[in-house]
C-alpha cells in the first residue's frame, strides 16, 4: 500500500495565509496530483481535489464531522457544538429539523419577504446618488429572513444585526482583528437570539408553529428534551446567518454581470434554463469556502493509498470548482 505523496515544504502555514482560497489548488498543481499531504500549523493534513476526491470526501461511512470543525471556526461561523459537528443519528435528527423548514410553502414565504424588501430598496435606491450594493443587500436579507423566521427586528437594529451576521461569515478562517470581530459579533447575536427563544418559551412572544423560531425553539431531541436555550439560539442563527450570506452571492452576481455584459441580454430574455445556468456558474466561480474538513473514521484504502483513522482531510472546493 502506497504512502500519500507529501509536499516538500516543511510547513505551509505562511503560504496558506498568503494564497488563501487558491492554496490547495496551487499545491495540487505543483505536485501534479489530486491527493497529497501538506503540513499546516505543525500538523500533517491530507488534501483532496477533483471529482473523484469530492465523491470520496462526502462518503459518511469513511469520514466524520465530529472533531473536524476547529473551535475557532465554531466560535465565529457555526456556533459551538452545532449541527456541523454532529454525526450519526443525532445529526440525522437535527438535520430533519432543518429540512422541515425547507418545504415549498415555507420557501415561497421567504421569497415573498425578499420580494417585498427588494421593492422597498429599489424605491430607496432611486433617490440615492450612490448605492453600496453589498451593504444594502446585507440589510435586505437580514430584514427578510427575520420576518420569515418569526424573529422581531426593530428598524434601529437592522444595521448592527446585518453587520454582525456578516462579521461571523467574514471570520471564517481569519486570524487577528477579523477573527476577533467575528467572535464579538457571535456573542452579541447569540445573546439576542437566546432572549428571543426565552420569550417564545415563556409566552411573551408568539410565532406560528411553522415559523423557524418556533420549530427550533420547541424542537425536542431524541431524549424528549428541548434544546437548551443557547443551542436553540445557535441553530436558529444557523438559519438566519446563511440567508444573510446570500448577500455575497447577490454581489458576486452583480460583479459577474459587470464583467460579462453579454449575460445581461440573455437574462433579460427570461429563459428559466439560462437563469439557472447563470446562478450555478456564479456559485461555481465564487465559492463561499476554500475547503471543507473532515476526519477519517477508520483506516481505509483508496486508489492504493492508506487513509489513517483520525487524519484530517481537506477537500479543495475552490480548486475543484476551477479545474479546467
């Protein structure tokens, strides 16, 4: 059984911080392989890329989430011990809770909230000399998702709440001030949403039973007990924050239209198939995360190479999406 090829660099931490999203992709090209080991922050990490590598990575029998998401990411982006860190039956049950919110009726309600906010913003933009699209759309999505979720949001709070959701997203993989801002933003947001959960549970706030705030706030685990207040807040944030994160893709779409003006007329032709192609291409070209991480469950062999139990494996999302 062969050993996974090892990059010649002694430690790639500085290179990783310098190259960011393109780090693993460049290492794959330098070493002419979709599978290699690199040293990051004193730890040997296996890097995977390509279509076959992606299929391997998403096999839940071979890889686990538990222990794979660094605490610094949990303390900013996902929340500590949230669904992203779970495996097995506990993960499936928590996932069912989230999927219950994804019915066609529920999604259409969210789209109605979005449409209303878009109409309001367009009228506002017509009176402005300059529009900062990213900032404006952060606030649009924040207002819409809170309304849909049953989370009260005063007009005076919108700017701060939208900024906090964005700071948590921006802290992904960051160090220094960006990471600190993300931690502070998460603390403020969890405190806010915990208060919402407590008000729901003691009857001071009402929300229809199909609203995400109620679904998550009153969700019971397999032991029959409701999530503790903090965990319920964390998982509700895991509905709110990713929706606000769509502001990145809306902005990316605007950049794509600016850089590829030929797409404008094609979209104006109102062809649903082309619209879907355009959206998927924006998602491919501007991926949210540079990579995803998981741990090997048990020793196994793939293409003659041994994957050892407990080894950290990173899937090169950015590079795989840009392989050509």
